[in-house]
C-alpha cells in the first residue's frame, strides 16, 4: 500500500568549542549567557560561531572576513552568527531576555531564543526578540540557547555587549509553541524548486557542496545549526522519500511559517498555503513577495543530492509532499497514539493514516480541496482495469459508534465528476458499501453511523471503480465523529 521511504542517518552537532564570554567592566557584571538577575558572572558554552569573533574585552563583533548576508536578510557586506548554550534554568514558566548592543548606521542585529523541554528536541526559534522580551514556555526548559545574527558593511559592525536571561513574573510578551504528545507531523503538498548554488553559503554558514542534501524554508524560526539536524523535513515525490535538515532561508520569504496553525508571518492566509503560492495563484499582495514579484511559486528549495539523487526529479520545479518532522511523530513511523478526548478523528489524505498503492495517484489543481489539497483519479467500470485503491485507516482511541463523514471537494476537472463513488466501510460487524454522487454531494457528506473497535482494524476504502467510466473521483479527508 504505502511506498517504501528512505531515512537519512541522523547527525549530531558537535560541541567543538567552549568559550567563556564576559561583560564589559563598565556594565553590570552579567556574562553573555548568564541567567541570574543577580550581579554574578556566568560562562556560556559557545556551540557555533560563523563570521563573528570575541573581542579582547568579551564583546561580540563581526570578523573582518565575514561572508555577505543571504539576500533575504538584506544587502549587507558582512554577516555572522553565534549560537550559545545557557546554563540549566530553574523551573519557571517565564523567562526575560535582556541584551545590550551598539548598532552603528548600516548594521543590524537579530536575537533569537529557543528551548528544549526534554533536552533533545528543540522548539522552534523565537526570532527577532527585543531586549526586555518575556518569553512564556510550555513547560520547564532543560536547555536554552540563543542565536545572534550580526550584519554590517565593510567598516561597521554591531557590537554585542551582554546577553542575560532571568526568571520573570511579568506577563509573557512572546510564547514558545506548546508541544502535543499526540501530535503527528503535518504534511502539505507544495511547489518546490531545485537549489543548486554549489559553493554558495546558506543562512547557517553551510558551504554547499555538489549533491547537497538540505532544504530552505521561508522562516528563520526553523533553521538548524551548521551541520545539525534539529529541524528536518520528509520530502516525498512519486513514492520516493528522503529526510533532510533545514539549513537555509527562502526562497521568497524569511517569515512565512505557513505550516503553523497560528501562522505569524501572514496570518490572513490559511495554514499550508505558502505566501508565494497565494501571490502566484490568487494575486495576493499584487503577486509581490518579500523578495519581489513571484514569477514561479516555490514554498521550499531542495538541494541537488535530495532533488536529483534521492527523489529522481528531472526538472527545476515539482509538486512534492513535505512533512515538518519537528512538529510531531513521523507519519511513516507507525500508528501514532490518539487523544481520547478529541470529539472527532480526522484522516487527511496527506497523513500517515491514509494509504494508497499507486505513487502516480493524481493531485488536484494546486490549492484546491480541503486543506488546499485532494487526490483524484479517472474512473473505470471494469475491475480488471482498476489501478487506484485508497484507504483511510485511523487508530481510534476507543470503541463505540461513530458517524463517518467524507469530504468531497469542489475542484475544477477536465472530466465529469463521478455520480457513483463506491465507499467501502469496514466496521466492527462487517463490511458495507455506500455510493456517493460526488457531482452533487459536496462538502462533508455523512455516510452513516457504524460501530468500530478501538485501534486500527476498521477503515474506509475507495477506488477508481465506479458505475460511470471516464469520470473523476475525488479522494479527500475523512473523519470519525464519536456518537453520543
């Protein structure tokens, strides 16, 4: 049913350098990296440094030979980053970030912060925090890191004098994303592009070799450290799949977190619909992006090694499925646990509970269907000609009676829409077939109420076999709603 997928070996960022950073003697005695509100000096572990240096008095500035900034961050002749790990925090729900820096004309500074609740998986970066920001955490952090991005011209550099964190009782002005133990990493179908640029430099300082395996996403909030894999995606194309880290920012924006339910960059757009797609397909913002006019939509750039070698794509652009693995369990890792308190269990056709046996299953017109995507196939009336079999198979948290619904989209099609889509329901007491006229029954269509056991032995199935050959049959979402 499900295509074989390829996992890339996980990498671990090395802790190559430890450096104690001290504040200026004229300033309060807080070290860069201290977390105490008391005037006490702490040392911080410098995990990564690209294009920056520590001055003799402990301040941080750009190196004279620092590389130019990536275009989306501005036309700066020099840029550099520093990631530093802070000492363990006391149990607290809110942390105040303070820092002091000198910013001559023509320079800029970005200060970002992230936390790990379990000591291993990182929450996304909170980017562009002002000094004095109070960050609300969804739990006690076992690890905290900050990232400094310095940018300047040939003569001038920002100078960071100190960075401190302290527990706070003030209301949070920024909130880290809460983690959900039942979360499954979401998958979206987007237009993506090949990223060559061999010898170029990514936002995290990685020099791109031939056959590179990484991606660029349009938000600085999920950029991994240089050589790290804190934020990864799974890319799937026609049955082939690869897992790669996020190393760069782009291609059209540095703030388009389209994968978030409460997206911050473009909150007026729906989840899963990149800003450049909206600009290209719908004329959003006059077809302008952060980078300029959108001539071709692309919600992700992909390195050559992944694009050509792993996925076998022979063009410069393609529709792919991308799974944001830092947001939950991999849909291909087996049935995930389900929250028993949810009133309904939804199975998305891009999720791990949807199965099909044909990697060439067609997709709708870009941006059409529930969640901006649906599959389609051409119907046949002869069983021997049937090639498409799809199945929605949830892991139900409890036994009981469920109202079963399917979503039938209103999407353009070069063919007539089938009037005889044959849904097969496998429930606790047997199997039943329900025929739906997808030409007239659109939106959420109720198939009936059926008993199901807990677990995943029940399912809903649909194929291209219908009473009217040569029509279009749609495969969109399905949901199980627990009956009272």
